[in-house]
C-alpha cells in the first residue's frame, strides 16, 4: 500500500464559474460536504476539490506554454506528491484540520472550455486529481499535505460499571472523535475487567474484523481488577514500548500519577493494539501525544 507521502501546498485557487481559470487567493476554507468556499466547483458531488502537482504544470511550461497555478482550473496546487499515481480511496490531510478523499484520477476534457481555449492544452484529463471533503478546515499556501490510507480503528472499553450500563462510555466517545481524524471507526465494544473477555474481544477485533488499530481504555492501573495490560500482552506478537513511553512522558508533564499507568502496546498480525487510561482527560492527553505517529505505524505494519 506504499508509504505515507508528504508535500506542500503552493497555491490555493478559486473561480466563480466552472471551466474557467482559477486565481490563487493564498488561503481558503474547505467546507464540509461542499469544497472550497466561494468556488464554482463546490457542491454535493464526488469532485468537490481538484488538485494538481506543480510538476504537472512544469511539464507544460517546458514545452513553451505560459502556465501558472490555477490555470488548469485546479483548486490546490501541490509540490512534492506524485498525485496522478495515488490510488482512489487514499486520504489527503491538508494543513491543520482538513481531510480529503481522492475519488477520481483524471477526467474527460472539454475542448470548448475557457482553459483549453486560452492554454491550448490541458493536463487535468490525465494528471488532475479530484476529491471529496471528509472534514473541512482552512487551507493556505505553505501548508503540509500528507497522503495515506485511512486507518480502520476499533475501540474497546474495559470497565465493570460501563459493561453493566452504570457509567457512560465518555472515554470511548473521546477516542472515537479522535480516531476519525486518521480514518474510520469500524467497531466499538465494552467488556468488564475480565481477562478472558478482554483477550477474546481483542482477538475478534484483530482477526475477524481486521482492524488496523485497536485502542483500549481502562484497566491499566494498579487495582486488583486491572488486567488490561496482561490480556493485551497475551495476544500480541511483539511489543512497541515507545508508544506507552511517549504517553508516560506527556502525562508526567501534567501529573506524577501518570507513572502509575501500566499501559502497553504491541502488534498482533497486522493490527496495532494500544492501551489508553480510563479517565477521559488522560485518554485525550495520551492520544494527543501519539496520534501523529499512528498513520505511519499502521503503514509499516501493513508492509
């Protein structure tokens, strides 16, 4: 499936009419379910945002055409990513918040459009990339853009009270919100602090559901019923000690109680399993410290 690819946004372009040259406005808002704000190509369809590599524009410049970002009616011009060779379905993380999913590579060329009339040739039919908006946010010149496959996450809450319906699964909700920023949540479960139940559910999520990532919450402390790390170690093939170490460092910066966590992390087959604390605050802080590395970790595990 390839490695995560990273590039940089060099232009953000919009136009008031379809089929016309777009102009670089430097920054714009990518709107949920639409595309770039005030751009004619936005709407409830599968080609909400168009992208083109600077390298594609350079090809046209090399044959003597006077070209520049936006001239081929692309919204976002990118340097450093080989866009035409990315597969449909891959995600693009743009700037701090926005997420796009590639839906189409290339398109039918309309020779009567204003772009073709002015330039005489167009690279969009073969090298343009089109995407729909997964999550909106601001995009601006100089932003980092990353390409990678979305992560299929499963969430397992381990709590005696939660399994009996006596406590809301707030930590699970937080994990789900955070996990959506790197992919899709395919399953959620709640089990009591029972070693055999935890082992069984972890195996099911990894082997049957084929989750890329399993995030557990609860049962990592020193209490007599806290057995999540032991159950996790029973199902993993190899440990990844750097992940709980990163969470420990982050936690110790806020409270000395962080040292009491026994959270572990490891790989079972092609699934990464990570223990998170039980408290909502600690879950959020722990995820913030490791989330940026998880896409790359899953890519490595996928091989």
